[in-house]
């Protein structure tokens, strides 16, 4: 059956919209005055993310595969399309006043966010390993540059260099894993790989028997996990995170800690529960150990931090561990869909609360990011009650307090783990959640119970409409997910069901 070219373009409609918008941003930037504000260019870019969300929703009417089976549009990919585009849109809103305060006039900042979003969105719908690698590089190159966007600051340049060097090294692991998987199965299509590993009568490459092939598949999955583990900042591939987050612009930290992570977790879900499904559960202990290490090392590291950006960096490592608990939970067939939907819900909840917290930090840091230490927040509850209350909501959600999205995110993850009899991993997670409460509450105590330093001015949100909109959006979503999580969880459940389609459907249109 000849594929319909119109439907193939619909399969990549959000990517096309974002690419066209990004090119337009770069062309408009070239004719703007050198010293003028780029806020209107940011508004134009924000509209582009809304158009991409609309394109993703439009895609839902045309599910299926395209581009020779390399792209799959289903409720799983559409969920991540909307989530990633929303993340980029809110980050753009939070960047308006930040760029002016830091005297950054580079309009290409917004173009890089849009181009990076193209890669993240493509990662979530790609079902072909080489295409996933290309999408990963599109996303990574943009974030490498954005991390060093404060060009006059040495720590920002250091952040970009470290991220680039270590990221390139991790990408090599992923690519070598792809090569080994091709050698083991003769294909780089995820669903063809799954069928090959499940088939006892598979025709192996000449001189390669089934035992060797499955052994290569195990190694391939492990190597790809190294590359993806770097992107999601899970232990022991997390060492870059604190230094990079400290030097990168605060809104970029919000993007890096949510958008690429959501896309990488989407890829990990497809690989582990698609391509590696037939390879048994050999990857289980890899995920189990990484989850336990991420939660423990992340929270212990955050306990001793005085810099808020570094604290949030270690916190993001810990939250990657919580999310990996849901990945480990899917070993039990009865809990597979529960674990996948819990992971999807957690990704959405964490995105809202972490972007909100990072947006507050970016506004509070002011010119030169001078105020990023915990003691700088002394008396914030008196100086700017609205800002303090908003940050409190996000911190409570990061702890996992009821009536916030973070509570149900952790509840569903640990519930899935218990259904899979992962008692010890659940215990480690609960202990780490209690430990994490200390450093979040420590910041809240400083905000409300310490006297402000002499001469500190009041912070007003009236002059920051972009930031205000970003905080309202993230705060409302954080509370909404904590009060009515059902809609998102149900959609996540449908996405989980679409993640593992029948083999006979996956082979249709495969390369």
C-alpha cells in the first residue's frame, strides 16, 4: 500500500511548525536594531509554541505511522508533544524580563529554544533508533549553546563547555548501542527489533547465532541507557548537572531540567518496553540500581548546598530517580500499564513545579544573577509575599505534599512499585522523600522566618508580565494536578496502552 504523502507530513506537523517559526525568528532578528529589546520576538516565539500545540492536537485525528515507519503518532507521542511545547512556551514567557535584566539582546535565544523543541518533539514520536539519535543531537546542540548564553560570564562558558564535552561522550555510548543493536537484529526500527528478539526463528546475520544476538542486544540496551541516563541526569551519569545548572541562565535551567528530560524518558519508554521487550528483564537491575542511586545521591547532595540553583540541580537528579522507580515497576505484567502511566504523569507534574521554581529563581537573581544563595531569600515573605507564596507552592509540590501535583506523582509511582513487589525500592524512595523535605523546608524557613537584609528592595511582579503569566500557568497546573489528576492520568493510561502495539501492527510499514 502506497503511503499517503499528505498524512506523512501531518505526522511531523508540530516539527514543521516549530522549524518554520524558528527560521522566521532568525530572519527577523537579523533586521532588528542591535540595542533594541527582543521582547516582541519572544512573544512571536511563544505564539509559535501555541501553534505547535494546536498542530499536535490536530494530529490526534490522524494516528498511525509515517515516513517508512520511522514516525509513529499515537496518544503517547501526542501527550509528550503537548507537554514539551508547553514547557518551551512557559520558558519563553519567563525569559522576557530575564533577558532584559541580564542585558542580553540575542534574539537567537528564542530561535534556539524553538529548534531545540523540534528535536525534543521528534524524539517522542520517533520509533527508529537512527532518527532518535538525530533528534537527540538537534535538541542537544541547542541546549549546549543556550547553557553558555551569558557570554560575558565565565561560569556560563564553563557550563556550556562541560555540557558539550560530557554530552558528546554520552552520545557516543548511545550511538554505539544503536550500532550493536543493528548488528544483533539487522534493523534499527524499534518494533522490528522487538519482533526479532521475540522470534525464535529469526534469520540472524551470517555467522551470528541467537545466543550471541541476544547478548549483543543486552549490551546495546545498556549502552543506550548510558546515553539517555546522561540526558535525564540519573546516577551514575549525573556528575555534570550541578556545575552546568549553576552557570546556565536560570530560564535555560528550567528548560534543560524538564524538556529534554521528558523527551529522553519518552525515548527510554519506547526502547525499554518496545525494542528491549523481547530481551527479557536483563535491564531491570540496571534501572533499579540507577533509581536507588539517583534518589540517594541527589538528595544527599542537595542537603549541603547553599546555592539554590545547585540545590535544584541535585533535586532534579533525585526526581529522575523517583521516575525511574516507575520504569522498574513495569517488570510485572499486571503493573506494566500502571507503571508507564505513572511515569508519564510524573513527567508532567515535575515539569510544572520545576519550571515554576526556576522562574522564581530567575526573577529573584536579578542582573548578573547576584542573588542565588539561600540566605539571599531571607525575608522574601515580607518583601514580596506573592513571589514567596508562589515559590512555596512549588516547593511543597516538590516535597510531595497533598493538594499538589507532586503528591499524586509520587503516590502513583510508589503504588506501581508496590504492585510489582518492589518493596525495598519503595522504602528507599520514601526515606529519600523524607530527607528531601529538609532542604525544601529550609528555604521556606529562610523566606518566612528570617529578617530581610538591610537595604533590600521589594520585588514587584507588575513590571514582569511574562514572568507573571509563567508563574500563574505553572501554579495553576501544579494545584490542578493535585486536586483533579484523573484527566491527565487517564490520558497517560491511554498513552501507555499505545506504547506497546501488537506486533502485527508494528511490522506494517517498518523499514
